[in-house]
């Protein structure tokens, strides 16, 4: 029963995405909306990213220091491990989980409200492909801006770790800096950036789908935005496991 | 001219399908205000959504000057849609755009006009619906009646051949309703539009009903105009027409005087 329903939703989701692919009616309008979405979904999320990254970076450093108080391990291990955690998992997957709460609910409620107030019907009636018109700029906008957000997150997190070293001297800042440079594998950065593209697609498309298919009134819009966030989170985790297995082994 | 021929529509419901429209036949004329009336839940909105192609009928044809919308592919449908304007029950203005932005939207998407010409055309439409001065307001800053008028301006911006209005004066006070009705009626005659208005407001029916289609539980119950609507003996329609207190007295009076007289006349002739 549940399997049946999930397959059904998945089929509908695929059909929705298929419908949203297409050449925009007017490139000028598309481009304007694309820029707007990048600003709204991406740039506006930067303060949140800065705050979260700064704290998580410093927390990582503190907790790792706490757990590897072993004289056999070199002192730069703290920096190194912090870096690996940030690059491999936090800056892409965890960041996207956090962002999906903000961006996903924003997209789902915006499109859902347009659905229940017949604005989407109004677009359709004009002969515009509403799925394409509404969803494309969001999906492409978020995919474009996401790698930048991830990069900002990486830098801020590592800086957060550095800051805590300077402020509390749990680790010598110089050792920390040495740690985050040691045994650096460039591929990990690419890995995070590539993953983030997938996550950006997941967040924007799933949330759009939930918003677009709302039926009823404002209560349903609320439900749809919750469902959008939950489903995006699940899919991010699933895809995360798959990509990590494929790309790191 | 829009001809609806034998249209039926049903929806999935708990425990099977529920039919909403049963063999609807009706014709809507150019340059006339065509009204679809009927009780709440009788299927008016469903009928209009079938006509504009938001729903596809189970059986039947819908001919726009001979072109059958039910047989169109996506491209033809798109072409036809450029000739259609629609006013939704809840106005459906874009919240993120100003009045001017809303009215310019169809022009921006479909016309080859320059920015200035678009603005000029939009301004003409806004002036036409007496919203001059509210161009830069957002929909949330407008009253219900002003939103309706802004939506009318948007619907007529591309010079549509067909204009659909779903309950244009629901939620409006009687005076504003009359303003909207007259506006729709004037626009229809001025530009020769085929206007289809979906309503259960008897004031509109009496005011602007040039061609009235009465829908009763998914069937066409009666077709006529605002003068004929007094002189008919369709019980369902009479229940609908004389439902308000105001008209109940009229009905009582007519039962004693007019109604019988008209029956007498038909009996005589
Ligand atoms: N998308 C839909 N799916 C299933 N049933 C629907 C759908 N739309 C409408 N209906 C049903 O069709 C019937 C007619 O609805 P419709 O909205 O056409 O009524 P209406 O005449 O416009 O009423 P009102 O004057 O209140 O707007 C209702 O019983 C409604 O439940
Ligand atoms: Mg209705």
C-alpha cells in the first residue's frame, strides 16, 4: 500500500518534472526570474549559512580535541579531522539539510499559495506552461548558486575552528592551520561541490512539486511545505549515500 | 461564438465516479454578455473550466468559432489561449507584482510591443477599469472590488476575443457589484467580446443577462434572456430566481397577477 503510493507519487513527480522542461516563453522574462531566484534562494541564505558554519566549525574543533587526547596522535590531527568532516559531509549534505528547511518550505509555500489562489490557473489560461514558468528558474537558480554557498560554508567553518583555537587556545592556532593543510585531497572539495548540485536539484524540484500539487486551502499549503522539507531531507540522505559510495570508492 | 455540444464530466469520488455535468448543450454569442447561472455546486465552475480547457470533458465538443478545443494539441491550445481572457473567482492577481506589473504581464509574455508601448497599453486598460492612480500598488493593498477591476484589466490587456468571468461579484457589496457588471457589459459591447459570466447573483442576471443558461444539478435547465426569465414556468428556475426575500414578494405578486396572465395568454393563443 505504502509502496504503491510512493511509486504513484514518484511517477507524478517525474511527469511534473518532464512537463517543466522546455524552452521558456520569453528569454528576457526567464532570465529576470532566474536572477531573482538566485538572489532570493541563494544570497538571502548567506547569513544563515555564516552563522551555522561558524558554530559548527568551532564545535567540531572542540569536540575532536576532546575525543583524541591521545599522546600517540599528532597534535595537528584536530585540524585535519575538522577539515575532513567539513569537506566530506558538513559543507554539502548537512548544509543542504539545513537549507532545505528554509528554501524548501519557502518554495513549497510560495507555489502552493499560487495554486490555491488560482494564480497558476491564471498562468495556464494565458497559454503559458506554468510548470516551466515557475519551476525552471527556481531549479536552475538554486543549482547555479549552491556551489558558491557550499564554498562559503567550507571557508566559514574552517575559520570557525580557527577562531575557537585563537579564543580558547585548546589547540595552538598554528598547529590547527598546519592540520587543515596536511594530507589535503583536492578531490574532496570537488566531491562536495558535485554533491551539492544534486542536492540543489532535489530541494528545488521536490518542493516545487509539493507546492504545485496542493489541493484545497491554506492548511494544505502548510502541510505541503512540511512534506516538501521531510521528503527533500530523506532524498538528500539517500542520494548522499549513493554518491559517496560511487565517488569515493 | 462558442458552442458547447453534449459535454459530460465526472470526477473520481470515494466509491466510484460522480458525474457533475450531464449532456450540456449551449451557445454563447459574440458581443453579448452570456450568463451561466445556477445554485452553488450545480457545476458552473466545472463547466467554465471545461470550456477554457483547464479540464477535459469526458465526452462532447466545445467549438470556438468552429475550432474544437477538446481535439487541440498543445500548440493549437496555446494559440487559442492568447485569445482568451479569464477573471477568476478570487481575482488571482500575482502577489509579487504591482497592478501595472500584473496588467503588463500578458503583454510582456506574448506581444511584440516595446516596453513603452506595453506600458501605454497597460495604462489604457487600467484607466478603462477606473483604477488610475493605483498602478504601483500591490494586490494586497487593494480592496476586493479594486482587485476584481485590476484582474479585468489584466484579462483584457491582450484584446481577447473570449472573456470568462467566474463569479465576478462574489464578496462585493451591491453597489460595487453593479459597477463591475456594467464594466463587463460595456467592455463586451465596446470590443465585441464573447463574454461568459458565471454567477448566482440575481442582480447581475436582471442587470446584464442577454443570454442566460441555467444549470440545474449538472443539466441545462433553461435558456433565455433577462426579460424572458420572468415569463417562464420552470419550477427549478423559479425557485432559484425567487429565492431572495426581495424577490419572494415579487413572486407572490406575480403568482396572483402576472404569472397566471402569461399562462392565460399562452392558453389563448
Ligand atoms: N476538481 C474536482 N474534483 C472533484 N470534484 C469536483 C472538482 N471540482 C468540482 N467538483 C465537484 O463538482 C460539483 C460542482 O462544483 P462547481 O465548483 O462547478 O460548483 P459551482 O456551481 O461553481 O458552485 P459555486 O456557485 O459555489 O461556485 C461540486 O459538487 C464539486 O464537489
Ligand atoms: Mg463556482
